[in-house]
C-alpha cells in the first residue's frame, strides 16, 4: 500500500447570498451608503433605493451617505435634491471633498493648483489656500478631468510629466477611476492619480477605499447617535469592488454589494435583472474579498 494518500477535495466556497435589504437592515445600527451607482446613475435617481433607506431610518437605523464626490457635503445634498432623492433617506453626508478640505486646512499648504472642473471649486472654501498656476503651486489638488466628456487620462500625459519633474504631490479628491453617467462610464480623478503614481509621482488619496473618509463617517455617526457603533453593527453599501467593498473590508465592516452599478456589464445585468451566481463568484474572486450579501439594486 502506498504511504501517500489522495488529498480530500476542498469544500466548495458557499455562494454569496442575494438578499433584500429588509432582511439585512435589522442586523445593523449604522448604514454607510454610497451615492453614485446606488442612489442615482448620474442622470436618474433610483426611487426604490431612497425608499429602502427611508424605511431603514424609520426602523431606527442611522444612514450616512459616503461619497467620493470632490465637493462639500452641502453641495452634494443640493444635487440629490435636484435628482429627487428625499432627505428622509439619510441623516448626513460625508464626502471626499470634505476630507480634502480638512487635509488642506490642517496641512499648512499655501498655494494649490486645481486640476479639475470649476464645479468643484467649493472644496477650497475655508481651506485657507491660494489657487495659483501649476508652475507656482506647492500641491496639486485633482478633482477630475477638466472635461470628462471629451478627455481621457492620456490627454494629461505631458501635464503629469511636468508635475513629476517639479516633484509635486497630487491630492486626489475623488479616488474613483470611473463612474456611470446615464449608462456611460466617465473617467474620474482616481484615473489621473493612478497614472501619476505609475510614472513615479506621489499621490494622497482622500476618499474610499482609504481610511480617512471612514473615520469621518464614524465620527459623524457618533455625533448623531451619541455612542459609537460596534464594527459588526455597521454596514456599507456600494457598487464598486475597488472602492466600496475594499474600503469596507479594510476598516472591518460588512458590505452589501450592489451588482447593478459599474460592474453590471461584467455580470450580465444589462440583459437580465437577476444575478448570475457564477458570474458574481468570478467577479468577486478577482476582488478584495467577499461582501456579506449582494443585490441587483438597493430595494427594500
């Protein structure tokens, strides 16, 4: 008889549960919900998602919207009003724009070059910085492409090279690589920061999946509730593996993955309203870890 034995097959990895939010919400005290891709797609709001969060709040949950928008939270609130997202759906908003403003205020940075559209200039209010040309700046703050309808990261190859030559650090106010806008994927500031790091440039990231924005959200939850929530009683909701899922797992909280956002094409959800468990398993296998559950959209 041979002294070697045939190894037993490993146990199959259980499928990711596909659950309605009504089943998940009672397990948590605090909900940290993504905005773009969950509450709207840049063109239309998702009424069912707002309804789900409103119901969660009515049942005692605290809902904080956590967005990689490179704008102050008040500006994001106004945008959500225009989309028709009711204020009953959330208690507060925390943005990467808020984190950026705080970093500038605390960092003793005097002169900044703004790389991004004018609509994002609100993040400099109260930051105590002077906006100057790139040639005279101490830091670059990137909120996006100047024109995300016509430009790509390759458009900025010479600009990034010039920044690197000067040894400038880029503060990335929106770590998203792309977002969906009305069915199209639009390049974001994260794509430029990633390209800058690839040529050796230094970047500081202010939003998801990085810890500072979660710390700001946890602090807001304590302010609203009076006591901190246990990590096991906090749920993140988001549609992006790289930011929402990775960020949640990085700070030790659960995540509900919304499959009908930027990964919808990879999962076949453009053709069907149901999640193919095999496609979901393949997608998650290449990601940062497992969500606690998945759903095609955020619905109660």
